[in-house]
């Protein structure tokens, strides 16, 4: 098995004439938080969509624990153990917490074509999933609509982590949250890491990146321009890299950005 | 409320038994509970008001039987419409598909086909019309309003062509017996509708399919991201609505003893109204089947009550229109 949970090799993707990703190579280890940072349009979201199977790369390939994978849809990525928590959360407001946790993975007891849902077991397991990550919510029967932003994020993250997932990808996990709630979500991310999952986080919050990340990839205009390890993390330096004030160590390999 | 993602360890959420006091209290606080049950309170209120106004005429065995018999078709259509509206769609074609199913029934009946085949043909035609609606809406991502409006005209036109715009008499002792049969004051037709209600409610609440219908309506993108086959769900709900319109066609024929090519557009409005009254969100994602079913009975009862009370016929339309608008506002503000 490879030392990397996820390794993207020279991934490129274009939307029409727009080159969203150019020869992007990044890695993420199990038991680590890997952050991807960059300005809007730098290609972060496109990259994670490719890893999650939502989009397909034009060229290059992705290895999952050393094995090349080629996802054509998110379901395949999920089956391979990659879960994604989207910026827009992806929870269904009018369904209950347990219905959301088990959406499309309903436990059914079937006889023939009629498959009955085993609600009792799903509620029980939902409760276990949340407590395993120390998430406390009044009742798994509550509807998501009534939850606060932090509670929703906790449910979304629990859903991603609660299955046999090995890689959890998060797009701006605390963007819509207040300071206290952000802190709680960061605790949750730490716990996923301690569980041995590979956590990939997109964030605009540099202080958060400094706090959480073991490794940071800086992207600009569809390219990776720098790889920073935890010791090198510095908010000011990251801003300089993102805006282009600093060049970045990967720039020479990739060539001039202004082509 | 703040998320208690702390390490305090005290489990505050116990997935306990369904009937604890805590659960009941939580239900009463849930605004959805009130949206779901408003229609039942309204039904009780309507019964009390009409009984008070017409003590000797309204709550008679005869009149209750009349109301329930007349409610069967609207109730069956409301079940199909409810499924569609739960996915945030709408089926404007159900009344016309009913007519097409009835005319198809008449076409086979006139040519001497056995009754069972005539009935199956009506249901199959409904299913096909619904599948066409669903496939166009889901596959080509075309507005449900436009597609089903097109189907309304298409089904009506085909019905007129098949029938040559003439009604076909359907003289069948079996159907006629079924239409007038009753247990106490409950007509067989209402029992049939009630069985369909149980089946629909079962699929909505006890199967994956039902959860996926609500998920598709609540947030299509999120549902798809979780791997829910939202296109298949959309096709299914229109197919169900069409199939139930086919069943409603058989019920209609059994009641009037003829297959008529005229489209009763009041059925369309009533089905949408019943679903709204029944607490199903027009934006999709939430609701149950009991509300629309009771809503259909309520609307039929109000029309009947006004007739019994001697209110001129045209005022019925005004009453229904007002009820729909007021209930839509009430359901909305309940959130």
C-alpha cells in the first residue's frame, strides 16, 4: 500500500476554453489533514470534484491507496471510501437527521420486491454515529431545518465519516459558521484525523489552516504553486502565495503562470 | 442552539420508544404537525357547521354516503398529485388522462372486450401518459408545468379522436353493483380509495422509495449527490399519478355508466387544492398522503354542504377558491 491515501498525478481539466486544472499533482496522507488553498477560480473545487467522482479529468490520473481509480460518478467514489461534505452541505432540510444520515443507504428488511425500512435500527445507528464523534444533538428524529449551522455541519461531517470511508473531503467546512461553532467543527475534524482518516479541506480561513493542516497545497490559476508542511505554515506567507506576491516553489516546474 | 460537539460525553439523545410523552410533546411543537393535521380539524369544523345549519339533511346516512361516493375520484387523483407535488412538480394532466383512460375503456367495451381487459387498458393508458410526462420532465429537464399542460391537451385530443367525441354507454352489472355497494354508509368506491391511500402511505413512509421522493423534492442536488436516482424518482411519481388517473377513470365509469370524452377540469383544481389543504409543500420535500386524502373529502363535503344548504351553484366555485387560498396562506404561515 502506498504511503498516500490520495495521490493526484498531473491532473488536467478544461471547461470549454477555460483551463480549470493544469498538471495538478497533490497528495494526502491517512491520519493527516491536507488543506488546499487558493483564490476563487484557482481550481480547488474542480480538483476535489474530480477526486470525488463528480467531474472527470481530461488527463492525468488519481491513485487511492496506491491503486489507480477512475470514477465516473460520485457513487463509485463513495463505494471506494471517498466521502465529500459540500459547501452547500447536501442535507435535505425537511428530512430528519437519521433520514439524512442514511439517505440512499437505508437499512431494509426485504421480502421480495417490497423492502421495508428498518427505522428503529437506523435511528439507533444514527445515534451511535453521532455519539462516536461526540456530536450531541437533541434527537436524531429532529428535522435538519431546525438545526443551527454548526449542528448541520456536524451532521454532514458525521455522515461522511460514519461509513466505511477512508477519505473525507470538505469544501469550506466552517465558511458559514460563527467562531464558537467553527471551533466545534475543527474539533470534529481533528477527531476524524485521529481516527486515521485522510481529511482534505478546502479553506479560505488561513488561521484555521495553520491550526488544522499537516500539509498545505497552494493553488493559483489551475496550478499547484507550492507545497507547505506544517512547520512552514504562516498565514502571511500563504496570502502572498495565493495573490501571487510570492512565487512558490513549484512554479519553476510548472512554468510561467501568465501564459 | 449551539452544537454540543464537546467532549462532555453525556448522551442527550436517546432513540427511545415511539410513544413516550417526550415524543408527543416534540410532535406538538413541530409546526409540520399542525400543517399535516389542519385539514382534519377543518373537516371536523365543516361537519359541525353544516350539521348545525342543516340538522335534518346533512348528517344523514344517505347524504354521508353521497359525499363519500363523490369523494372517491378526487381522493384517488389527490394521492397521485401528492406524490408529484412532493417532488416539487405538478401534474396538470390528471383530469385529461382520466378522460383518456375512460374513453379507452369505452372503446374496448364497445367492441366487446371482457370487462377486466377494459379496466386494465384504462390503467395502462394512464401509466403510459404518466411515463411520457415523467420521461420528458426528467430526461430533457423541461418545466413540469409545460409538459403536463401539453399532456392535458394531448390526452384530451386523443380522447376526442378515439371516441369520435361521443360518449359510450357502459352497461355492466358488475361495475354498477360495485358503484352502489356499501358497508354501512361507506361505499365500496371509498373503500377502494382508502385501500389505495394505505398503499401510498405505506410506500411513502415505510420504503426507500418514499424517502427518496421526499429527498428529491426537498433538495434535488443534495439527493443526487448522495446517489439518489432523482430522474427515476421523478419518472415514477408521474407514472403513479397517471396510473391512479386510470383507476379513477374506472371509478368514474362505474358511477355514471358511460365513458365520456369531456374533461372535468374541476378534478384537476380539486386535486391540487386537496394536496395543498393536506399540508403538502408546493415546494416539495414534505407531506403525507392522509392530508391530501382528507382534503379531497373535505372539498367534496363543502360542495355538498352548500348544495344541501341551498346555496346557488355558482357560489361553490367562489367557496372552493377562497378555501384554497386561505388554506395555502395558513399552511405557509405555519412555518
